[in-house]
């Protein structure tokens, strides 16, 4: 049994996380300025999350992704809890990506608020932190 | 001499990048490489007054050392296609300088990918801000007893506990202690200030039990060998690095056995993709030498280029250069845009381009006749440079075996 009950819960938690980042006073404007559309293809539960300069979207959409990340929902959970690093996850094939590394790297320094907020969201939605 | 750009989608900035780097390669890199190649003692390449320092220093001032480093860390952050354009031009000027600058970037490029604070502060920032050759990187993997064994993951013996690396790290407190020796083939090993060091941690796993450390090379217990005397790419200083109870802090170890094999594969995919771009540039340089000479030299009352046999040879050289660019651009763009990479395409690029560059240089020497083997002409250097490339960054035979295994595993699966 995975961390998220179902796709709807995963969308709710991760949607709130990313919306928070896009509205963050420092990272938000920079995220929008970077102008990148990132598509997360998640499995167990299955779902698609789009982070665009105009907000977070879910499911099938007609956008063109600059970067696409494929990963299990549990790996996303571990990543935001800082239990796994991006290079290690990529090396172990737990995350695969499409899109130039430079674009992925552009976003990394802006993600700080997500690391702070995710444990709070876990508490709010009753997700395990171990 | 400008080639026809077949990619009609290059932007004005990309065309400007190509022109600017080509101008620098022509006016600065190539004349210096020819001068350094002629030095009898390879130690003289690194003398204080050597032009090597001047060229590397100029590249640092232009920010060329930061092409792989993302913009938000202060680098040029070139796209995969721009990286290809950049490296082809640099290597057109000199394969040796391309390799020297290429491995210079390795420790910081790796550190920027991992992105941890200590690595950014201690490695990436000082590297990016260096304009005076105070921070020079190298990639130390080959050992006196292990070349192909170390470089290529996925071979049948990679997990054999009887075959392990000589440079080993053991944990001590929060850090690590390193012992062993890297071979004289380490490019920039003679003078690098930092290394991306591939080593062994868990001998019971064979070569797969490796680790990767990014370390300063001024630590107590590190010593160097003499600069290597060799056939080609003589402007590239190479030398061994010896580790005697060298203590490093924990943050320096960026990969341990759990991720080592995959990291090695990703490193090879990047390095081989670069080699493909480099030797597209070198093949083109050799072809252009042949073309120019054939338009000047008269035999049998006609210019060489007016003889049909020569025309056919020129066409074959031209075709190889264009094929090099086609495969090496695609392989670099694909593998720097996808994780995990499809390493067999980087290997195909490296093996094809180095072999083609060697064949083009070989045919060009033939076209020059006796002058082709004289030190007076640049083609003689290009011929030697391309010969080394068939071994550099993996012997083409062994790389081919590794690629074949990946093809059997992936193609149509
Ligand atoms: C110009 C140049 C620059 C270099 N720069 C660097 C650098 O920056 N850093 C670094 O660490 N190293 C560097 N190297 C070293 C290079 O990576 C090695 O030379 C290369 O990996 C081959 O290893 P080796 O020389 O030990 O040959 P070996 O591995 O001993 O191979 C010898 C021969 O045996 C063949 N062979 C080996 N294994 C097999 C097998 N399983 N089956 C069939 N045949 C086999 C090979 O094809 C080769 O023909 C450089 C080398 C050169 C020439």
C-alpha cells in the first residue's frame, strides 16, 4: 500500500505543495519567470501533475512539457521529505527524466519552500513521515 | 573556411556562438597547441611561462570553463546542442586543449548536478569565479592495472570480487581515508587542483563496489608523477596521482556503491558524447587541411584536386565529417536531455567519430605525400592526435562490447 490513498488525495497534497511554491513571495515570481512547464508522470497511484507558470494542473492536458519526470508517488513523497536526493534517485532509476539537465537544474534552487512545507502537509493529511 | 550548417533551426545566438568560438580556436588555441606539441619535454608544457597557461587563462576569462554549469550558479549553462557546437569548434583548434578544458569542468559539473550546499560553496562557486587558473579539474579513473576494467560498467566481470580498483577509500569517523594510485593517463593529473575521483569502497562487490569523490588535490598525502611523454595530444598534460592515507571530509564522497554503477554509466555517456563532438571537429580540421593542400599542390600538370581519384577521396572525407556531426549532435542532445541516458548512442558517437577522424587524417597524410609525415605540416599532428583518440576515454573495442550488450538489452525490448 502506497503513501497516498488514491489519485485524488495525491493531487490534493502535491497540488497544494506546488501551488504554495508558485505563490511563495521569493520563489513564486522566479518560477514564473523561468517559464518552464514540468510534467510529472506519477505511478501507484497513477496520475499526471503539470507545474506551469500559470498554476498547477492535473490529468491529461494540451501543454508541451519542457521537462518530464517519471516516478512513483512514494518516491515523490520521499524526495520532498529529503529522504532521497535527485541524483541518487536518478542513478537508481527511481526517477527518469526527459528535458535538458540545465532546465531541471534551473528549478532546483527554487524548491526550498517545498521542503519546508511538505512535512506540514504530511501532518495535515495524515501521511507517514518515516 | 566555413562549413554549410545543415541545421536550419539554429538561432542567431547559436550561430554567433559558433563564430566566436571558432575565431578563438583559430587565433588562440591552434597556434598555441602547435607550439606546445613541438616541445621535446612534456614537462615544459606546464612551465610558468608556457603558453598553456595563457590559453587556459583566456578560456577562463571568457567563461568557457563553465559551459556545463547552470546559469543560476553563474555558469554559461549551454543547451546540449550549444555544447556540441562549442566543443566541435574548440577541438577543431586542438584535441588536447578540448580534453584539458573538458576534464577541467568535470568535478564542478558533477558538483552542480548534485547541488548540495557544501559542494556549491567549496567546488562550484570557486570554479565558476576562477579567472586565473587557480581551480583546475581532472577526472581520475584509470589506474596502472585497470583501464577498460574500471571505465565500462555492465561487463561480465564488473561484479567479480577478484577484480577491484587499486585506489580505495575506507570510512573513518565522518570522513574517508584514501590510498592508492591513479595512472599517468589522467588528463590534467599533473597540475589539477581538484579531482573527480573514481575509487573502490566495497571490494566484495568487485568494480561495482565503487564510489565517487570530489576532492581538492592539495591535501596531505597526495603526490604526483612526472608529465607523461606520448604520441599525440602533446599539448594536453597528463600524469599520475598518488594517495597515501589522504583524509577527506564526508561531503566530498558524492556516490557510494549503491549508486556507483549507474553514475559511472552516466559519466561515460557524457564523456563519450563529448568525445564524439571533439573528434567531429578534429575530422573536419584534417579534411580542411587536405582540401586546402589539394587546391595548391600541382602534380602531373594539374592541381591535386583536379585529379578524379583525389576528388573521390575528398568526397569520402567530407562524407565522414558530415556523418560524424550528424550522429554526435544527436547523441549529445539525446543523452544530455534524458536520464538515464542511452549510453550505447554516446559510445556509437565516440567510436564512429574517433575512427572516422583517424581515417580522414590518415587519408589526408597520404594526400600530402612526403610533406604529410613532416613536422612542418599540421596534418602530421592531427594524425597523431586522432590515433590516441581510439584509446582515450575507453578503447574503441571495449566500448563496442559494452554498447553491444546495451543494444541486445534495449533494442526492440
Ligand atoms: C589521450 C588520452 C587521454 C586520457 N585521459 C584520461 C583521463 O582524463 N582520466 C583517466 O582516468 N584516464 C584517461 N585516459 C585513459 C584511458 O581511459 C584508458 O587508456 C582506456 O580506458 C584504456 O585503458 P588501458 O589503456 O589500461 O588499456 P587496457 O584496458 O589495458 O586495454 C588494452 C587492450 O586490451 C583490449 N581489451 C581490454 N579489455 C578487453 C576485453 N574485455 N575484451 C577484449 N579486449 C579487451 C583493449 O581494447 C585494448 O586494445 C586517457 C587515455 C588517453 C590515450
